[in-house]
């Protein structure tokens, strides 16, 4: 699958090829080059969107899920 014209975090717009789970190729769009065409591959238009590979929401409140703060060892 190609994600086209997306803006990676702190970078210029690029086309990104994903094969399976890993990122297989990143093609900067500077100069209008972009990704090489591939027959039969899915394409997702990323223009105006931020691309965050492997983004995980790690924000959690342990005290609201039945944990007691005095019972946690954070060391």
C-alpha cells in the first residue's frame, strides 16, 4: 500500500510504501518526484495529513484502573 503526499513528523511531504507491517520505502516529494507507480497496489491519499508510524498512545492513569499509587513500584 502506498500512502501518498503525507507529511512525516518533522519532515517534508513524502510517499511511503508499506509492505506487510514494516515501512519498505520512503520517497520524498521534493521536486515533484514522489513514488514510482506500481500496478494493482492500494493508494491512500495523505495530503494534508500527518504521518506517525508506530504511533502508540501511552497516556494512562494507573490509579483509575484499580491500582493504588502506594502499591506501585516505578523504579
